[in-house]
C-alpha cells in the first residue's frame, strides 16, 4: 500500500496541483482589457440611447419602438406581476415543504404552514403596497400637471 505524500499534491514551486480554481494559470491581462473596453462602450451606448431615445419627446410609428421607449423610461412597471407570481410560488413552496415536516413534528408542520404563509403574505403585501403608493403618487402628479397646463393655457388665451 502506497501512502501519498507532499510530492503527490505539490510541484517544485509549492503550488497546489489539485487546484480549486481552474483559471489559476490564466493571466488577468486580456480579461481586464476586455472588461475596460466593455465598460467604456456600455457607457457611451447608454448615454447616446438615453439622451437620443429615452429622453426625447418623439413618438414612433412602430409599436415595438414605442413599447421599448416606455420600458426604458419605466412608464410601465413589470414588478407588480412578478411579485404576484412570486407570492404564489413561495406560498405553494411553504405549504408543500410544511407537509415534509409532519414526520419531524406535527407542531412544526402547523407552525411552518400557518406562520410561514402569514409572513410570506405580509412581506409580499408590503412590497405591493409600496408599488401601489408609487402608482397613485405618479397618477396624482400627472393629473396635477394636466390641471396646471390647462390653467396656463386659459390664462394665455
């Protein structure tokens, strides 16, 4: 029977041959250069797209371009639907997981089933409430802007 020793795991320089990092021998030069170029390009493209597309007051003939402009301008919020789906997923997961605890303890099962679902509901309700506050505030703001603009037009006429 052979006993493994120091020489089986380390080379002459003392570096670990069985490394947990497969990219240990690669230099950081090319990836650092590409990362810097990507950062600069992303900054330039983002600035051009923001000032030339998102901030412009134009409406476009293509539906997709108008949708993309609304999407990039955050006029439509998608997180509300994601939170509703997320709540359903978490509630179903907690319920199914709690049934696995029956073997451990009936009280643990009830605790996770009831308290877990209540806590999940509170967290998701709070998140949705924050989104609803934002939506209502933005609606009030746009309504006030319409009233102010209407008053300005009446005064100039």
